[in-house]
C-alpha cells in the first residue's frame, strides 16, 4: 500500500457531520474537513480545499468497530456517505458520518480503511446498520430499531468469514497483546530498511473476562456457543442484550448478555439466586423438598445476603413450622463473613464450602442448590438478530386459551417449547405491528414475557413467545384464592414483580395500554411476567378502542383515557393500581355491579375509587389510591412505586407462606 508524505496512507477533503446528540441536523452541522488515514488513526483537520488547517480530532484505529457505506438518502438525503462507528476512552460508542465528494472517493476510503484494519488485525463487528439513528425519529431508518446500540441489521461484507480465517497472533515475550514490530521502508531511504523507532509502551487495556453461568446453543450464524463454567472475553458490550465475545480457542460471535457473569461475581455460582425474595425462596425450596437444599439470595438490607435452607429437622421449633430456615450472612470486625461467629471466612464461597461439610451452628449441613434448569433466563429473541420465524420450523400442539387477538397454542421451535399466539385476521394493523416487532424482541426483563419472533410469510400472523406454565395470573388467583387470600407478603411480592416489569418499560418510554391480571402470566416458582405489552395500540376493532364498547378495558382506564383516549406511562400506573386491587381480592372483578357507563361516571364525574380489599393492609391500599390520583402528573412513577412496595415487603409485618 503506497504512502503519502508524513506516513499518511490517504488524505482527502470531505464533509463531516457533527457527532452531536441534537435532535435536528441542519447545514450548519456539516463541516468541511481534511481527513487523513495513517497506520494507527483517522484524523481530521480544519481548512480549505487548497490548504489544510489545524487538527480537530482523531480516532485510533484500535477503537473502530464498523467501517461501511451508508445507504444513499439515509443521512439527510445525502449521497456517498460512509460511517466509522468507534469507541471512545470512556467506552461510549459514537458513529462518525463522512460525506465523500463522489462514489469513487467513498469506495476508496472504505476499502483502504478496511485493508489497514486487517493489516493491524483489528476486529470489526460482523453486522452493521445501512441507515442512521436520529434522535428526532428515535429509531434507525433502516430497520426501525429504537435502541441506539441495537444490533446491526445487515451482514458486513466478508467480516465474519475474515475473522474465522484469521491465524493466531504471534506474541512478543512479555507483551501478550501487541503484534511484533514491523520493519517499514522509509519513504526517504530508497527502499532501505529503517529500524523501528522505540516507542513508549502503553499499558494494555484490561480484558473483560466473564464466565458462562448457563449453556447456550446458537440459533443463527454469528452466535457463539456458551458452556457453563468456561471463560469468555467480551470484545463489545455496547448492546444491551447481545454481546460480542471470544472463547478460549479464539472463536468469536454474539452471546446473550444475561448468560454470562463477571469472573468473581457470586452470580457464577449455581447456589446464588439474585433478586429472589423470601417468599419465592421458600416456594422453590419446598418444591425441591430435599434435606439440605439451599440457596444464597439478596437480603432486604442492601449489600447483605441471606442463606435459605430446607430441612425437616424439628420444624415445630421455628415460626410457623415452616421447613425453610433463613440465616443472615453477617460480617465481623475483620470484614469476614459468618453464619456462626466462631466460623468466619474471607469470602462467601469459602463459607458455603465449610458448611457443606459441617453444620457449624445451622439447622443442617448444606447439600446442594435447587435444580438450576428451572431458572435458565430467556434470551432477547432466539438469536442476536433473528426475529422472523419459518412457519415450517414451528410445531403446534394443544390450545392453551383464547382472547381478543386469537388463540394461543403450545408449540416447539428448534427444540425450544414456546407459546404461539395465532392472530385473528383483520383484528390488528399487521403492517404497523411488524414495523416494531424487531424492536419488541429486544425488550427483555425477568418479569416480561419474552417475545421471540413472528411468523409473517404465511397467514395467520403468529406471535411466538416464551411459554408460562401456569397461565393467566387472574385464573391463578381465583383457583388458589383460599390458600392465598391471607398471604399478604406473597400477594405483595406478586405486585412487586409486575411493578419491576413496568419500571423497565417506563424507562424505555414503552406504554402497555392494557395492564391487568388477565394479561400477566404465572410460571415456575411463583414467577410473574407481564404479557401482551404494546399490542393494544395495533387493534383495529372499533369496539375495543371505544370507551363505551364491551371489549375496551374501561375498568382499568384512568379519566384521561376515558375522556380523551390519552395513553401514557401514567395511565399504566392507574391500571397497576387496579391490578393491585385484583391481586389482593384474589381475582374479583373491579366495579363488579356496575356497567361500563356507570364506571365512567363513578371515576370521572364523581371522582370516587374502588373500596379497600378486606385482606389488604391500609398502607397497601394507600399505594393503590396514589395510583388513582385524578391528575396524571400527581401519580407516582413506577420507580417510586417499586421502591415503596419493596419497602413494605421488607417491613416483615406481614405473614409469609
């Protein structure tokens, strides 16, 4: 590759779009700049076509993750645009858009930068966005994904194959990350070899090493297999749910971010159950029913942990006669962990190891944790970019239920058990829904039913989701009313799980529009997940969208929706208050004796509210009333609601299972 003066590989005059987070871009956001490419960076300078000016910035080649062309017209109707997506020193991601003066100039720069990256063995991402993300639109104009760091929608030409074919890097003694220095002919030496000038050595960037907590089998090309306990280097973690990683043999690909944990985190241990409450820990351990079955979970006191263990030894000696004991893991003055003060340990794993061999002051010796297979997290979609599902690959079995949108059947896709929602024709705006389906697969939370993908190439449209074993929360509450009606902590934990999912949606400006107990599902170990989020906006049935129709959820709607059809996260907060009422009545119908028109008058004109459920403490009813404030701005956000509900459950004043 030929060099220009000063070691430059390329130098050209082009337009640069400002790397601004502004919503709007005008002609003032484009600056004429001189660009230069060297072996280690892309730099840009002020100046005119006739003369280069002062240096304005530079991007080290090591930080570049994508170098590709942009589809003509995607960036403010401009042509000949190419993009340089890169990471800065704070590990934030930015995309530099450069407007070339001609197609030839565009191609020359993209090809030359790629060759330079390959010569330096710099790995780029295997996928990229052909369009651009703008704040004014709030999504990529090539694939409609709303996350700025969403996975690319197009394969980068030859990138995955190039990475797979790369031979191992030669190493320098004492420096495992740098390639050997090269002897480069000096432009002034007529081809004579010039010895490299010694450069000060920079400390290598610390690698991000994670450990697989679960096995993962790839579902599409570009994904990387995970094996529990193996270590993986994270090369790119800019995307929320899918990280680009390298295994120990050197293979690279995308992995689900929630399947790996930091090397020294408790989460790599099968006995640690992050985020599990006292109620659910008891349910899990009772379901196992094995002497010495145990888990470590987060304590209600921030930063502390609790050991929960199942034992049949003298249950009558403990409160409520429960076979599950709970022990706070405490710290002594030397900052060591202990259950029994005379047996302290530097780490919690050391403590667990000791008590597996010695009871040491607790009810029984620790044996083994619960069966972990029941707690494998779902992934955001089947693969890092897969959301379209081939109908021929989807097996359908028995009908599980039916609703406004259609029937739900149990199914199987590539060995994974799923739920398949068969949409009735002409009940929803399919085109509008499909535009957002790709984004909805990237919404992922432990208390949201995961949308895996959709079948669109044949009729009817099928929405494929995670399967929840015990069905609708409303049905579950009614079926178990006798057992649950006085279990305040269990019912409050149900509300907390729903609130956690809604906080996640609220944080992404996503409105549910139809939150109710019938649209939440129950899984193993009392896991509650919110379903059908966002689907209501695509319904084209007039009866559903009319506030006087029979299908519209009038009894869960706030005044601004009943009067003006004005949906927001605050209307979801109102519906959450009604859901809390459903939970604490174990499935009663709100405003049971009223017709819809009477409910509208009761809520809007009379400004009256549902009465306190008999089994709900006054503090919990006050939370419901806060959700039902007539003024949307005076209703709490889900973040505040979640904090309040967790605080109530941590009081310990309510009976447990």
